[in-house]
């Protein structure tokens, strides 16, 4: 999976244990479809764990404080969630890609009574996370083991207030989740005024990122993109959060929040974002390619 802008904590000398990770200070691991999954304890938070897949950090969960978001890209997605509706208003949310269910836990904590569907292809990973980091039984969260696009196709028209995409396979977003046809399915499932938020990963020359913006712009009139300034300038590989909707996005407040993060980011929209896209072509199923692989050493 793509580089998450915060490195995994406690990922040095690791011990493996079969005991539930929520009750031990040791790393637990299990083979899953995507490789070796590990849950590494956070030295600063007793019941917090970082999920790694083949050594690459995927997500961070604190069972004592599920509203805490450690990774920068997850913090930015958290801002989008916070601004999607008035505080504490329940939402219907689809998560494409599960990881450790970090953002679903966040929504359950900050917007009680929300109804959420997680679509995650890696069934052994789902079982591992459920066992080691159990979901709150009171949370209205359904987890379905399926391909993201296939699972999305099973959801009724106009069901979701928010769709969050964070799907990687072998450190790359699969090609069939980068096309206009895929985003047409996203738009079908969204309610009028609903929002789509995607975690994208790219590096110089940012051709993939520009193509994804152009593709989203072909279906949604309102876009915003949040990223680290060094990613914007094409100086390194990293994450960017794309937000799309058919109604105006709270860009000013999103900009303020992203700028105030521990690692400040920048938000672009409107003409500046169109100029950044630079005439990139819309991606279709016929010409879709996976996102680029992270360069060697990205997770070191």
C-alpha cells in the first residue's frame, strides 16, 4: 500500500505473539491475502496499534480513543468527514478498503448512529483485524469481503452521504478503481450533495494524480485536493486526499484545518486545481493503469 505520511511507531525490534493485540504489548502477526499482516503496539498509547502489511504501514487504531487519527492522510480524511454534515449528525457511509477500520471507528465515535458499510477484498485481513481489534458491538458497521467495485455495485442508488476510498493492492491502487466508469458507480451510490473522498498516492511527475483529478472533474463539478507541499511540488512520493461532490465543498474550513495539522498541508480547488491538472486526459476502463509503485525506501 502507498506510503502513509507518518511512519509506523514501535516498528523496530518486534516480538510476535498469538495473544490478542488489544491486551498485549507485543506485535501480533498473521498471513493474509495481501502478505504478512502485523499489529505493532504504540509505545505512547496503551491500546493503540499500527497495522503493517509486508512492512508497509497501513493504518493506526487507538481502541481507547477511536477519534484519534495518527496518520496525516487519515487526519485529512477526518476533516472531510467532520465537514460533510453538522457535528454528530449520523451519516450513511461506504468505505472502499478496510485496513484496520480506522475511519469507520472514527465516524462511529464522532457521529453516533451512523450506518456504515466496509468493503474489503482481503477476507483473512478482515478476520485478523476483527479478532485482534474488535469493533464496538454497538456501532452500526457491516463488513463485506468483496472487491471494492463489485461491492459498490451491490449498494442501492442514492444510499450514501459519503464514500471513502482507500484501496491498495501490492502498494498500488488497482486500475479498475481509477476510471470514469468506476466513478460513475460512486456517483450512482451517493445521495444528491453527497461527497466522495479518496486517498491517492503518487510521486514525480504526478501524472497519475493529474489523471485522477481530470477523471473526477468529468463527473463532479466540485473538487478539492489536499496534500503536503512537497508532494504538490513533485519533490517526493506521498499521499493526497481528493474530495468530490455535486455541491460546493467547505473549502475554506478544510484549508484552515489542513494547514493546522501537525504536518501542515495545502488545499487547492477551482482554477488553481484545474491549472495543476494541466489538460490531463480522463481515465477510462479501456486505458486504466494501477497507481505507480512507491520508490525503494519509501517505508524505511
